[in-house]
C-alpha cells in the first residue's frame, strides 16, 4: 500500500514501518489496537481554529488531552475551537481521523507537545484510514519542523 505520506518518506530516505489495518479505523484507540502498539505511541493531530481564522494543528500522544489554553498561549491567539470536518479536509487534504502532521495542503502552524521528543518511536496516520506508519520520533520532528511546547 502506498500513500502520499509513504512516498514522501521514501523520497527523504526516512525509515518507517507501514502498519496495515484489517479494517478502516477512525480513532487512535482503534488504530492502536489494529497496529498492536501502545496508545501512548500514537500521535493524534487536532486541527484548531481561532476567532481570526488562524489554524493550528496540535499534536500530542493519543493518551493525553490537548489543553486549549496552552495551545492558545503558544500560538499567541485568542479563543480556540475545533475545526469543522469540512475545514479539516479542505485545509489538511486528509479526512477526519486520518490526519498526519505531514504534507498538509495549507500552511498551518504545527505544534508538537514537548513529550513527543522524548519518545523513541511514534505512530502517525498514513493519510488513509486503512494503515498507519511507525517511525522514529526524531525523524518525525526533523521532517515536520514543528513548534515544540507543552500543550497537554
């Protein structure tokens, strides 16, 4: 199975492992079960929007909750809310539940929770509900180049 994410990683010579699912999944919990990995290895990506239509992709371990106040302070914006499903698809180029922090359609501020940099391996969406990608946290941070801050 190939996706634009696997093609991108191949083009950068980044080592990864494709983890196909037996069925499409839409939550990090279901994806962790399908991939047989711990939930804290999964990276969830949440698209947020402020009152001025500034979009932020907040990424954290799937076992943590994003703190909107901390994201707001990091992004220097006001009053955050969750982006609509339509905005997610239009701005990221991915469907709800399959958003990786790579190859976003629009230029969006990406913030990783600082805990991600302490992980050895992480799991992200392949951009498809039928597979995930496991790679080193170091490689993911290097190719994503996110803002790193405490956002949980």
